[in-house]
């Protein structure tokens, strides 16, 4: 599903009058979640899931067929964990 199709789905599911209103709602949601995660706050939506940040450890390795090695830095990464309600609905195919 691409963005345009998702906007149409949100418009019909949320009973928005126009696609512009639906797209504004999607944009507001994504910006709010992004802001919370940047501030290292968790966002929990009961029955849907939770968004949080984790520390992803850096690693080192070797590039195949060369003597070159690399290392990556530790970084914060976003993570989503599906809630029970979402898991059950997806498993039931509804």
C-alpha cells in the first residue's frame, strides 16, 4: 500500500471529508510520534502497540575479500512493538 492508498483508507476509516484532512491527520500523528521518540519518550497506544527508542550498539567487522575493517558507532534507533489487539486481528485475518 502506498501513501495515496493509505490516505484514502484513513479518509474512509476516520470519516474525514477530504483527503487533505486525512493526510493532515497522518502527518500530525507521525510528527507527534517522531517528536516523542526524539525526546526519548515512549508512546503506548493500548490495543495497537508501542513506539520506543533503543540503544543500538556499534559493531566492527571485516569487508569480505579485503583486509579493510570497519566500526560503527552506537546510535539510538526507533522500535515498534505490536500490541495484543493488533496481533490478534492480524492473525485472524480481519
